C-alpha cells in the first residue's frame, strides 16, 4: 500500500525548551497516511522528545502539531482520550505485572471504549495471534522474555485501532537475540499499511521498511530523504559522520 498525500501527523515550527536548553529547534515535517518514517540521529539529538510531543507526553513551547487534523496541544483537547487513540510503544514495556497478557491487551478497549469483555477478549486473542503470542494469552508478563513482552505491548497499542503507531526505541532495552522478533512484527504492520513513526537505532530496519528517514542532530531536523539516498549519499556532514560512526562499530 503506498502512502497517501494526506498528512496524518504534521509538525510546524515546533520548539521545545528545558530551561535554557533548546531540545527541539523549529521542526517542520509531516508523516503521511500509510507512511513509515524512521527518525535517527546521535544520542541527545531530540528524537525521543520529538516523538513524545505527538501524544503530549512532552509539551511544546512554540509551533503546532496536528494529528489527523486535530491540534494536539490545543487547551481544549481531552489528553487521556486523545492519547488512547495514538498507539505508543515505549523502550520499557510498561505492562501491568498483575494482569495476564490478554487482560493487558483488553484494558483500553474495556475501560476507555466500554467494550464488552467477551468482545475485547476475542479481539485481544486476534491481536496476540498477529504478534505470534496466541499461546501466551493467559500467562503473566513476568513469565515472558523481553521480546515477548514488547510484542504484547504492540498488541495492546493496536487494540485501540489507532490511526498511527509511534515507537520510541522499541528494541533498545532488549537482548540482541530478541530484537529480530519485535522488528518482524513492526515490518508486518508496515506491510499492512499502518502509519508509523519510529525512533530507532536499527538502520537495517530503516533501510528495508522506511518510506522516509529523518536525521536529527542537536534538536534540529538536519536532513530528510528516501532510505536509499540517505544511506548511500547523505547530504549533510553530520549525517555522513553519524553513518560513518555506525559502520565503524
């Protein structure tokens, strides 16, 4: 499915300060429906801050962000309802340890959408099947590996049928052998046409799956491009150095 021309997420001159420190500097860009954007750059470049402004986990001090036409930082917005509609997958899995895997996935639909439990459970089982964990529905998070917990977290985000999924370094807390299983699920979502914005260090994933790569450094969006172009001929010196450093590792 090719991306549409309609922006689902748009940033216009977005600025973010922590005291004297400018974490985001005049960011303007858009993610179109059906598009996969990978945000990369050195540590401290503002990638995670940027993605966290989309669902108001971080406030902004200037500019505007629109999600599906809605002004995300408008005072009138109901933050909890809005957040429940935006799929967000964190570094840490944030599952409730005292609830089973299926109960974790059912939580949003039952509590926010007031869905009947039987209907929510049937949908949870479908989603667990989709992430390859149908057999773990009644296990508890503590009985799962990190990679399995992260896949449950993805299923939980999908349970609210979000128009887009945001991933904030979803594999960085995982042991290397578990990274692949999470990336496989993300690749399958991309193939199904899910709009995705991913902050990740997994450059092979970016090369294979992204429609566009955004490169950030020191709070600025330095360069955006198609993966083939970005990886073979980065325009900016900073991106060239970043990719050279990655290759030397």
